[in-house]
C-alpha cells in the first residue's frame, strides 16, 4: 500500500504501454552509451528495467534532470511525475529521445 504523498515516475511508450513506479522502488540509475538504465524493485523482488535513450554525450546531464524531477516536484493529487511520454512528447529532459519499458 502506498502513502497518499508517494511520488511515482511515469513512462509511456505507447497508448497501450505505460508503466508507473514508486520512487521508493528505484534501485539504480546507470548511464551508458546514449542510454540510461533505470532499475526498479518489483513486488516479488523482481527487477523491472526501463531504458531511456538520450542524445549522445548527455547521459550525466539527463540523469541530473531526472534527479531534479524527483527532488524538486512535490507529489500532486495523483503523485505522477512524467519522465517521458512518447505519445504526448512531454519529457523531464530535452535530451530524452526514446524509452523502452521491459
């Protein structure tokens, strides 16, 4: 059960493919070549992964944008903070080019 003030990170890859994870489940953010891998602890100790594709050489800047989103935005009534929404084009960073929820 989540608290009313729990913050959630929202990722939408398509109209029928959306994932939302509580910030408290975020275990790791790792930068790689043109990508950031975000690992979330699932309810059964499984690990869910979201791969965030970014513009070349902007991994560190993009990670900082995601951390600023988490630290700077207060949870609203729904508690959702959009990391990237491919359908609407809304993103927390200008450097995010794509996402893969897996």
